[in-house]
């Protein structure tokens, strides 16, 4: 069972905006760190969206579930939390 994940994210106000950003990243128009710096409402955007490692119980439930279930190096579909809409990129998992 995965104990910790290392992830980055982009936080925006709408699902539509999150989908648009995801398509820009997947098409190669912009990379994830630059998209985080350009679009994310989270202070982590200035660091390319990097959140570092976190364990279970450290993030809001919807975010945690998506991060722990995500494939490494594949951007999630938009995830809704009380803060807005997130795109999550898990870069590492530790068992």
C-alpha cells in the first residue's frame, strides 16, 4: 500500500479552465511547472506547483484520493475540492 506520494498541482476556479490547461499541457503548448506558475491560484504555483511528499490524512479527502490513485507522471482529470479545481501530477510513490 502506498504510504506517501510526491505531487505537484494547479489550482483554478473552474472545471472548464482546468480542462483547458490540461489540454495545453498534453499538446505540448506549455509544461506543467510553467502552467502552474501562469495559472495556479495556489502559492505553490510560484514553485511550479510542487507540493513535495505527503502522507494520508494531510490533504483534503478528494485531493488525497485522486493523488493516491493517480498514475505516476500522468496528469489527473480535474478534481473538485472546497478550494477549487485541481490538476494533480504525481511524480513519485513510496510504499
